[in-house]
């Protein structure tokens, strides 16, 4: 192979030849985002190549990612990506075959660029998706639907899901799978194309897989109907469905223009702005100011989990799924057997639903070794304690671990609200102790609160943040306080919801309003789902809350057929007169009377206002590093609708002066707890938002 003389930006785009075949490799780290300037460079290269007249051209990435799509950092002010359109036109009009060699991510506009090529070959590590919907956007579906048909295009565009190479080959998204070096495979493919004089396939000109308009409309309507609950509150799905319909009813170029127009509408919408903010916020959460990006974490190969209950089992699965060998310990054989049986059932269920093949499930299950002897964690690099939420039980375990574990092992607790510093203090190595607060079910939930203790070493923090990515979690670093960030804010909402029902607002009204705001369910439906007895102490219960009284009656939520709601055999909820009676009785016992009717907007603002106020306190105390971290916690772990950004983002959109005024009004009407938090008031007075807050 020879490297040709280049008359363009050689830092970003290299071109070389292998006989008659030209190979373009582009580099725009970290993920080859398609910025306007980058597209302009690529276009220049493509023009230069015209006079060169290669037999075929391979488009490839020099950095392991074909392209992750449009450069979001260019913001809304960036001109429409005309240069990308020009690049695509230049490729499609090429008189010689162009082959996209896909490695790593080919996402959004990056996938659409690959679909512009006449043929596609992918490496085993390639990942293809149209993730626009996750950002509240549309785009990239016109060639896709011509490549894979309407049904599969709907699925990809409306879920944003990632397609792996074997599936991509079977649905026609790619033409060949490379089993050796990708470029070598692409060159061989190019030679075959030339030898067999294969036609220059332009997806824009193909319509074999597209249904007739009437059938397409029916398919789109059926999809819309079936997914109504999933799309609730969002505007992007409707725009994507309209773009797909345009692809059926309009000529290709007009359909592309219509899709572009729909995407521009979305780009200017508050929902897409919130979702793009959330996307950036997740990335920002990975950086910790006093832990430089290159900090080398500790080597983690073997993981020990103490406790084979709800959380221990889920955490064991999360690590086993990511390839780690796990030792799972419980104090008694029967508890261990129960825990292991739950894990087996979970894997079997995933297999029966087609989410995993049986051999992979067995392999993952086989990585978990169940034992009752705590000494078995002696050679583990990381030990995560997930036993009962009692300080003395946890401290006993940590004292034992201190004596058993090898030097340098990280000792983590999954406590939901106990003091990590007090747990660390019983060991002789508090620098190695950290909180890893997983959420239930731990093998599914994305969020991980990494709790930094007073003495936690920075390389332990770095290890936890790096490790979280390897097990597919979104980690947010938080400080020690009761409930950390997520549960501390949640508790404010729960308390307020309880106050509201004692004032006479039915639980289902609170639930409906928060559901309408965009939460997957309201606080009472959630409590019924989780189980009212979680965190309830039967011995100490003396009927002082509605929850106490319901638990005392055996109304433990969905699992017992009744909680705040009554449930039928299929767990369909209906408002319960029994609960209303319990509330009336408790109110009477407290000597209270139902107050004036509470307007709907007050119900929502009381719940959300207290959450934001608590978020402000958490920020001021330095428990969260930045406001966007609180938002990431609430969108990824607590069901805050992504199209509303998160509680702190929501506050900034309202405007802090307006929010203060509203809280002042709620304080005058309902009590001092609505007094704006000092940080909230200070920022409002200075005309700033939470996003501007940086701790001094
Ligand atoms: P669980 O009751 O389901 O499981 C606890 C397990 O620990 C049991 O199997 C028990 O036998 C075992 N255990 C108790 N003492 C032990 C000891 N000395 N040695 C070994 N094993 C012992 O509890 P869970 O819901 O899994 O909660 C575990 C921890 O995770 C708690 O700290 C809890 O606050 C926290 N947490 C729970 C959730 C949740 O939703 N359940 C979410 C986040 C964090």
C-alpha cells in the first residue's frame, strides 16, 4: 500500500491506494462527529479524487468509529448541514463504487452517510443506530427505510436501539461482515464488486421494500397506537412517523427536505433542547474536578458481593454480564440458594423472551460462585456489601472485611442512606471505602450513585467511575448525607404527597397530575409497586402515617393485592375506598380537618418545588458537584421525563426569580417549608441559573 500525496487536511483525512482502490480514512476524535468543517474537508477530498479516477473507493474511519453522527456541540446556530448533503450527493453520484467500511459507531447522520455509499461492510465491533429520538430529534430515516423496509426502519428510528453486525447483515443494513481486518475485508469486497461488475446501488433510487402508501399509513397508525403509552408527552415520535410517511408518499429529495424541516422544528423545541442537555449532562457527570481524566484506576478483575438478596443478586448479575468473575456470599445456605434461584430465573426469563441465547446466559450464570464463607473474598479486588440496612450489621461486615481482604482492595457499600464515613471508620483503611449505590433491579437500572466518603482516595473514586462504564452504568459522584442525592430529593416529594392526601387530595389525583407531568407513575402507585413495607419497621410501627396504617392492615401494595389502590388478579389498580377511610381516620386522630380544595397546579408545584429546593441545598452543601448531575440522577434513576431535562434544568427554564416568587406564594399559603433555599434566592437575585453555579 502507498500513501498518496494529499492536498487537504491530512491531520483529519488520510488517503491511500491499494492498486486501483482508494481508501479514505478520516479522523475527527473522539467519535468522528460530522461537523460542518469536517464535512467540508471530506468534500474537498472527494472532489480531488474525481481526477484520480480510482477503480473503487473505501470510506473508513481511522479511529475505530465510523461516525457517531452530527456534531451536537455546534448547537442550534450551526448552519444546516449543507456540506453533509453535498458529501452525500458527491458519493451517490460517484462513477466508481464507494464502499463504507464500518467500525465502531455508525449513528444517526453517520449511519445515513454509510447508507449513501453503494455498499457496506462492517467489523464485528460495529454498532449501528438512529438514536435521534433519544435527543428528541428526527432524521436519517429516508435511506434506512429503503435499505431495510418500513417496519424495521420504524423500529430503529422510533426506539433508537443499536443494531449489531449480524442483525445488520440479516436485515440488509450492511452487505458483508468482515471477520478479519476491516480494511483488508473492504478491499477484498471492492475487488469482488469490480470483478463481478456489480451495479452502483443507490438506495435513494430503490423502493422495492417500501409498501404502497395505503398499507404504509396503516402500519404507521398501528405503530403509533401500540406505542402511545411509550410516546406519551413527547413530540419527536410523531415527527419521526411523519418523516417516514413522507418517505413513502413523496419523491426521495422532497422526502429528505420534509424530514429536514421536521427535524429543524424539533431542534427548536424545548423538548429536544432538554434532551440534548441531558445527553451532555451524562457525559459531564463522568468528570470529577479533582480526579484528572487520565487518573489510573485500580485493576478490578474479581468481585465479591456480600448479601444474596434483592440487591446483591442484581449487582452480581450486572458484573457477571460484563464478564467479571463474582463471588456471592450470604450468611446462610438457604438465603444463598434463594438468591441464586432468583438469578437463574432472571436469566431464564431473558432467554425465553429472546433477549439472550441460552449458552450466553449459562456462561454469565456460571461466572457467579455462591458461598457462605466470607473468607472467600480474600483475593477480590472489589467487594460490595449489600446486606440489611442496619449500621451495626454493616459495621460488623466491614470490620471482618478489613481483616480478610487483600491490601488495595476496594470495599464498597450499597447502603441507601447510612453514613458511609461511619462505615469506613471501623476499618483501618477508610481511603479504600466507597459507596456504590445501585438501584433496583440492579442488573437493569442504569443509575449508579458513587458515594465519596471523607477519606476515599482519588484513585478509588476514579476506579468506581471507570468501572461503572464497563458494567453499563451511568455513574454520578455524590457526597455523604442521608439518602445521598436521589433518595433525599425523593423523600421531600413523598412527604409532601402524604401531606396533600391528609389535606383531602385523593392519592390518585396526586398520581394522575405527576403522571401527566411525565413521570412513569405517581408517588402512591410507585409505593404500591415497590411494596409499602420496604423501609417499614413492623415492631416500631404505631400508625402515625398512612403508610404505617396500610402496612398494619396487611395492605403492602401490588404484591398483596392492595395498598393505596386495590388490585385485581392482573394487577390493574382501582382507587380504594378503604384507603380513603384510612386517611380520614388518621386525619381525625390527628385532630385535623380536610382543608380547602388544593388547585391542581398547586399540587404539582408543591411536589416539584420542594424537590428543586432540596436540590439547591444539596448543591450548596457540595453533595452534588453540579446541578446537571442532579438532573442525570433524576432522569436516569427516578423517572423524571427526559424531555423535561431534570429538576434543576426545569427550574432554570422557569427562571429562578419566577420560581422564587412562586415558592414565596406557596409558603404564604401552605407553610414555611416552601421558603426558597438560600442558594436558590441568591442565584435568582443575581440573575443566574443553577447551571451557572460553580462551588467556590
Ligand atoms: P435483602 O433483604 O433482599 O437482602 C439482604 C441479604 O443480606 C439477605 O439475603 C441476607 O441473608 C443477607 N445478609 C444479612 N446479613 C448478612 C451477613 N452478615 N453476611 C452475609 N449476608 C448477610 O435486602 P436488599 O433489598 O437487597 O438491600 C440490601 C442493601 O441494599 C441495603 O443496604 C439496602 O438499603 C440497599 N438498597 C436496597 C435497594 C432496594 O430497592 N431494595 C436499593 C438500593 C440500595
